[in-house]
């Protein structure tokens, strides 16, 4: 996924969604791409794109931001 930061800076990130994660969060019906997009948006609200790891699994976000797992379902609610 390419992320455009402030100015002309763009970063690239390889993001994986662990098997079972969406089911555990009751998000099995949500498209993975939408989950990744909202997760990146969540991170960008907290840090610049250049601070986001170039490769990570979504489950790692909770280690840096404990509120992630509780906030994500709310962000994806219809």
C-alpha cells in the first residue's frame, strides 16, 4: 500500500491481516482492504507516514496503540 504523507513524501507499506483476526473482532464480513485502509488511517492520526513500519501485521498495531482493537470495529461500523 502506498501512503502519501505531507508534502511530496510517499511511503510504501506491506500490511498483512492475520488469519482469524477479523473473526475475533467480529469483522468477518468487512473487506480486508477496507480494514487495512482504516488501520492505516488510524496510524496516520497518531504518527507521520515515515514513522510507520514498512512491513507489519495488523495485530502489531495493538502493541503500540492499545486502543486500536477497540476502536477499529467502531471505525468500520456501517
